[in-house]
DNA sequence: TATTGTTATACTCTATAACTATA
DNA sequence: TATAGTTATAGAGTATAACAATA
């Protein structure tokens, strides 16, 4: 730290701000580029949108199914949107609504057998695309990136806790 | 590398794929969370959307203005959308269309004085938000993140070149 | 003919709010 | 009353394609 040149505080703050801003723009452009590629390939190769794929992914992780309200929370969108997406997927026989014993207002949404099989195929491609799109980074660099993002997400580092222990 | 356990190649590939997938999901969630926050604050505090802010940012970097076609390329959306955004911003007197001498089909879109002043205010807030939202990372960690993203973006590392030299 | 920009249209995702049925 | 889900509606962003004016 002593090796840093002494800068006027305001100038230095300004320079740091610009560095954060450049970092953010790069983070955004990298992420958007990958996301757009995935979105486009999902549409071209499977005729599905990212939100629909994500909803199926939620269901795949919960074989017992999820209620509309749970889906709404997990996908972080309001209920009306979930209704629309589930309607579409149900129209294609990829998911189904099942009565929920004990509460006739709600029901469980599950993948159908066809939905599970379709999702498996899509998920394999999706995973391969992600591997491909992240391949400029070595395994070690991916670990580093993951760790930095953990810090960004949680506001502190798992390593810090380890260091403190 | 020799310290790694010998794993069946397929199992290992699978594990790596899962690591890349988890990394991607984390990258996506971190970026989306920050972007959503910025989008929401821009709307609440300045009544502007991110695409409109971005278009103004493009113009701010080019005081001589940009044609619709140039804006379309830089914002990576098709021309009709640029027309709509410019129409809205022009309606609020934040940008203006100026005749382009020598080609009566095209024109230069510029920030107005009011647009420049409004953008300056918004950009200051925007930068402060970015600094705030990235603040869980130390300056050094931000540098590391930036470097990893450079590798991801360009497909190779400036450091690799240094290492190779 | 090719290019610049506009218009018309359609689709997806999103949110809000009023509504129905059930708890 | 409160909750689960639906419906209706509106607004933003996006793309495509036909179009007008100009090069």
C-alpha cells in the first residue's frame, strides 16, 4: 500500500469509481453476450425461451413439484406471469397441474414424462454451451472467478471465514 | 496437476461441466441482481429506462453526435427500436436530430444542453451505485475480477502473453 | 439498385390490479 | 379476512418486414 502514489483524495476516489464502472460494464457485457447466445440457441434448436427453460429447470430439481406461488418466488416474477408460462408449457404437455390434497385452491406443477425427457436433452446441450462459452478460462481461473463472485454475492469471502478460524 | 486424483475421464468431464454450470449461474445471478437494482433506481429516481440511459451514454461519448445507424450498431438492436427511443428522448427535449450535410437521408443525433445536464446528474448517481454495489470486493479483488473477465471476453489473457514473454 | 431511416406489426416478458374460489 | 391462483391490461424491449426518401 505504501508503494501507491499519494493522490488527492478526490482524484483517487474518482479514479477508483471509474475502475469500478469499467469493471461493471465488462461484467455486464460478458454476461449479456453469453446469455444472448444461450437464449438464441435455445430458441433455434429447441423452440423454447429462457424463462420457460428456467421454469422447467426449477421443476426438474423438485420432482415432487412446486405450487404456482413457489414458482413465482423462485423465478422472482409475479404470479400472473407464472400462470402464462405454465399454461404454455401445459399446452405442449411438458408440465401438468396436479391437485394438492388438503388445499383445493393450490396445486402442484410437475414435469410430465415427456417434459422430463425434453428437459434432459435441452439441459445437456445447455451445459455443453456453458462449458464452451466459459472455456477461455482455465479450470483454475474459473475457480478464482467463482470465488470472487461469491464474495460479491455474499458481501464477504468464504476464505475470510476460513482465515479467521 | 499431478496432485489431482485420477478420475475416469467421463466422470471428470461431468464434474467440470457442473462446475462451469454453477459458475455460469452465479455469474448470471450476480450480474442480474446488480442490473435490476440499477434499472429500478434509474426508474424511481430519474424516470428513465436502461436502454434510454444507455443511448444517452453513447451520445455523451460522441459530442459530435451519431447517426441512427451508428446508434443501432452500438446498442446492438435493430433500427426501428432506435427510432422509438430517439423519438421519446426528443419528445423530452433531451436529444435532437440535426441535419447531416451531404446526405439528406441521415442525420446526427446529439444530446441537447438539457440532455447533457440531465445525463451528467444521472451518470454521477449511476457511478456511485456501481461503486456501492461492487464494494464487497476490495480494489485488488476488483482488479482480479476485471482481468478474469478480460480473458473470458478475449479468449486469452494479457498475463499469458506476459508469462510467455 | 443500395442505403437510411420510419412505420406497422407481433411477440415475450414484466408488473399491477381486480377478480374467483377456497381456507 | 386472508390466501392461491387467474384474468385483464398496460408498458417496455425486441425483431421482422414493408415502405419512403435519398444516394
